[in-house]
């Protein structure tokens, strides 16, 4: 058994962060400690909030309290390599397959059921695969600024915006987390908030996961997990789980993906979908209350 070298962000990095009063929870999987926020009654229906690149559960800090106040259990894990979760040292330690396995083990341990999934960015690449692999656990899906790339030989090429982002992620000598968050928002993010996003990464050695994530997105049919994503969409074309999209109007990375998904997913057809105005890629940061309202309305629909 190969033992990975792992970095763990010192807890002191998180002590001065404002608007994040949530108690930490941890599950250890394959020697990796995974952090998650778990607020609200444990017997309430859980809303699973999954973040992407290069954010962490801090992205949902404004959404968690009103969801709990509405009577739900809000659960927001930090993906391996992000937030308060452990960070394997080498880029080669990360793979799409590994992330799926790690989060499946986390889900088994936390044992959530009747899940309403809200996922964005890489949270959707992982979350949508978790849902289709655990159908009995999931009740509803809301996809925001994300997708599940399933490239075929006749697929459209990746967007220029994504290719520029992927190139930047590899060429940048420091991978500036704060700058990436600011570039992914429509409005101005305060220095205090950017401090919260930068907290998990005290140095370059903590950023292996953040740097490699763009390279793990399946762009071509021969990429790892591409074929399994194709199979997942075959499942979604038949699975009638209620499926909603809420994409922002200022995100160049995922623009247009919502229309494709609305046609692919059986549960998304003949349903009201949403465009979030005046928000960039990290729409949870800019329009949290609107997203909360959408989630709560969707949760009550028959």
C-alpha cells in the first residue's frame, strides 16, 4: 500500500474568518481527513451543498443559516485538497476516480438519505456521479454553473473560456486563489471575504489539488471517467428525479450548458428553470438568498 504525503492546513488559519461560525465535522477515508459542515436537525431532510474549484464550504456560508431556519439539514463537505479537508501533496495523488471514491466513502459514512443536491463547478462533476450511483439516497437535484462532461466523438469542443482558465491554472507560478475568486464573480469581493477563500492555502505546497483540477475535466472520449460520464447521462435520460438548473448570466465558463442539460435529463424537462441575474461563476457568493429561495421552493414541489 502506497502511503501519500498529506498536508493539513493549520487550524489557526481559520480562526479569524468572519461569517463562518459552523462547528467542524470530520470523517477519515483512506487516511485522509475530510471536513464537512453539518447544521440543522439530524432527522431533517438534508440539502447537500457541493463546492468546486478553488473554493470550499465557505462558499455556502450565507446559504446555510436560512436553509437551517427553514427546517432543513445543511451539509457542505470540503472536497479533498480544499478547505479544512486534508491535501495530498502530489498532483498525481489526485484523479477524478479518486475523488469519486473518496466522496462515496464519505457519503456512506455520513449516511445521508432523502438528499436534495445543490452542486456547482467540480461539485457537479462529483455530485451528479454520486447521485446516479446512489439513486435511493437522492430526491432532487439543482445544478448551478456546472455540468457533467461526457465527451463523444461528435461533441462540441470545450469553450475558449475554459481552455484559457486551464492554461492559466498550469502557468501561474503561485495560483492566486483570491484573484481566481474575484475573476469568477461579477461584482467586487471584499478583502475580508477573499481572506476566507485563501485561508486553506497558506503556501504553494497546499495547492496541488487546486492546480490539477482543471486538467481532470474530461474533454475528450479517451480521458479518464469520460465513458462513465456518458453512461451516467444515459441513466439521467431515463431517471425521472426532479432536476433543476439555476445558471448565472455572467459566467463565460458554463454559459449554455444549462440548455443542454435541460434536454438531456428526463427530470429536467417540462420544468421551470432559472437564470440568476448579475452573478458570475461563484453565484453563491453574489446571489445567495435567491438560490435559497429557489431551493426551498423546489423542495416543496410535488
